[in-house]
């Protein structure tokens, strides 16, 4: 009787390991077969990474679409507090961001910096992704992360002032981002832009 009971979790572990490997190999047909036959679509590896997060990290768009079709949780976080939605935003995978927004993406699930998907997208210059997120109804454009930075502040402080960052600042402004929110030192985005010599960004922030 004991042997029968102990075999159950072992079988489940084998199935979990198999589907994790199949996702990593980007084997769409095999993953679909496994899911149809009872494999868990929200299976996580030892680091808490879900199948959907693994597919997102590996930029496997079709795999991500398949998993979402089977109702994968786009907000499930790993040990580093990454989720498929947060990672897609940070890595500028706009198609997946759109997919996840339509599949239950939550705006109150934050990364390890207590930030949204938008903030690292701004930092890394992902213009198209910023446009999608900032233009999404209800998205917290002015969310302040653990570093006491908004998306706007991060675009100016960590950006290089180039055209893509100018576009991001304009997008944020166009979508109602507050320009007067200061960092922990009391400096606004405009003050940082002027200090860094980002004239174009300073002009955007000062113009009506």
C-alpha cells in the first residue's frame, strides 16, 4: 500500500520534468500532446519558473501562444519575482506583451524592484513596448519602484538621451505621466535631464 502511494508523486515529477524539457526544446507538438493528456500548464521548475516564463525568456512566441491557449497563468512568479508578463515587458517582446495583456495580466504584480513591466521597458529603450503599456487603460504609468523611480525617471536617469529615449519620454508625457514626481533626492526628471545635458528630453518635458 505504501509503495503504491509513494509512486504517485514520482509519476507526477516525471511528467513535470518531461514537459519542462519539452518547452525548453520548443517542441510544440509534444507539449500540446502532454497538455491534452493532463500535464500541468502551470508547472514550475526548481527555481519557480513556469513553462510560460521559460518560453518567454527563450523568446519562443509560438510556444507562449500555445501555453496561453491552455490557460497558462501570465502572472505566475519565480524565485526572482519574474513573471512571463513582467519579463516580456522588460525584454521588449511587444507581441507577447499584447498577448499577455489580453490573457489576464495584472498591474499589481511587481518585480524584485517592486516595479511594473513598463519601468524596465523604459530603461532599456523598448519604444514599441512602452507605447503599448503606457497606452493600456488602467496601467499605472506613475508607479514608483523600490529605487523611488517612476518609468519617466528611469528613462532619463538610466537612458542615454538618444532618440529612442526621447520618444519614450514623449510617449509617457502623452499618456499623462506626471512630470513632477521626484526621486529620493528630490530631483525631477527635468532636473536630471538638464544635469545630464539631454537637451531634447528637457525640451519635451518643458514644452506644453
